[in-house]
């Protein structure tokens, strides 16, 4: 199972390859960030193998690829800790930068390293209550995927 950030989610739901025509399989893979290419020298059975591989890859994505809820992980974590979701991913990232800065006792013009921002996020994630609706949503995504 692979879980990507919500901002990586394609516009349309991933479909099984049996629901798509040949070119649509390639197009769907591109929309989820996977580009496959048939070499110019590939003809006949090689082209059929390529198509079969694309369908296998597509079906693996259908069964194993999931996305976190929300528009960005920083906002997702804000929701989980009961904070107001920010209007943009940039604003959410700024919140966590400021939180790390305060936690470390840094001045406003000082910038904590990314590792310290991540530590602050992990520290706050540990405080998320077990009955968090967002946490329940993430657990549901995992359980449904593992039951396929």
C-alpha cells in the first residue's frame, strides 16, 4: 500500500483497466504521475506486452495507491490537532514554521531547519486523540485498502 499526500490526488478516481480502453490506460497513468513509453522499435508482441504491463501497473495502482484526505499534509495535521485549517498550503506551512520557531524560542526572523519543523509536527501528532474524526478517516482508508 502506498499513501500519498492529498494534493497529489488526481482529479478523477482511478479506474480498473477493464473499465478503460488501451489509450485511456496510458492517459490515466499519466494523470497519477506515471508515464510509460513504447519505444519506436517496439512492434507486434512487444507492443502487446507493453499494453499488458500498463494494465498490470494500472490495476496495482487501483488496488494499492491511496491518498490522504485534505489538500495538503500540513492542513491535515492542523485539523487533527483541532486547529483551524489554513486557506492555502503555504499558510499551513507557515503555521508549522512559526510553531517550531516558538517551540525552540527563536526570534521571528530566525528560521528553524526543516528537521525541527518536522519534529514539532511529530510532537503535535503524538497528541492527537484516538477519537479524532480525521484519524478515523485515515484508519478507514487503510482498512479498506488492506481488505481488497
